[in-house]
């Protein structure tokens, strides 16, 4: 139960870093099984990296979704 609370707190902390446009797109993506993986700071702003299994999409600060992003993901 404690692990679940820690995971929820971590997710909430990440969500606070998103713009409203990113949050809206994340909600839409969640309907298709995607979940927020992490947020990356770039020279163009913060980019939300969203994943479903091994498929990744990105959401820019303005809410633009890239369905085939050029993102390098380190293996766990």
C-alpha cells in the first residue's frame, strides 16, 4: 500500500510540472492506455514522455503530440 502511495505522490509531482495543454493531451492518451513516463527539459521547453508498453509519444508544452518521436530511452 505504501508503494502505491509513493507512486501516486510521484505522479502528482510530475503532473504539476505540465502545462494545461499537456495535461489535456495526457488525459486523452490515457484513454488509449498511455501513461506519463517522465518529463524531459529541452531547449524548446518541457516535453512529456508518455508510454504504452514499448511505444512512446511526446507532448510539447503547447500540447502538440508526436506519435513517432526521436527519443532515446535508456533501458531499465
